């Protein structure tokens, strides 16, 4: 099946709608053409669809929100680590044991049992490791490389999708 040729009226309509700020997909729906056909017309006319410029402020605001959430989480993780360490180092260690009949009993000792100390130590290490990883994101250590890699991957997928869409363009 042969594609119908692009008319000058369609080219004018793409130029007009592009100038009005419509997206490629909106123009394609209005003209009842595929998005790749609209992209080809736009390319021929020297027009570009820059969705990134439209969403950049929202993306930046979201990144700032996430950075603030990470800062708050880092503080909470350090607080949890400190609370566990304070409990282990306290003058009296209080633990609750479950009796065979289902009742509980509070036991106070000078030092925590080895198993409790190991559990607290593991929790403290986990909290500190998580806090360090979160802080590393905003410090730019290795996180920028990850963001760059993900950005490159997303661009590659968009280009591959656009190429596939162009190959199967039916109208």
C-alpha cells in the first residue's frame, strides 16, 4: 500500500500548529498522519519538537524535592544509628523476653547480650551505609555517572523508537 503524498496544505498546517506550540503527536492526530510523517515534514521545514524545554522546570523542581527528601532521610538514618548506639552503650540495657506461657518479662543488665549487640551493630552499619549512599547522590560522587548513563539510555531508546516508527510508517 502506497502512502498518500504530503500536500502543501499539510506542510502549512504543521508549520502553523508547531508555531502554536502543539506537540508532534497532537499535530499527527489532527492531520490523521503518523507521528513519523509529522517529524519528517518538520525536519524538512527546519522545525524541531523540544519537549525537554517544556518539562525542564518541572523536572528541576522534582529533583530539588527529591534532594530535600534525601537530606531529611540522611538525618533520620543518622538519628536511628545514634539511638541504637546510645542504647548499646547505656549504663543499663533493658530487653524484653517472652516466657513459655506467653507473658513477657523486662530484664535489665549492665551490657546487652552478644546477640543483641550484634543486631544493633548490624542495624547501625546499615543505617550509616544507607545515609552515606544518599549523601553521595547529592555530593555528585558516581551519581552523576549513573544519571548520565540513564539519560544516554533514554535518548537511545527514544531514537530507536522513532526509527522503528519511521520504518513502519503507514500514512
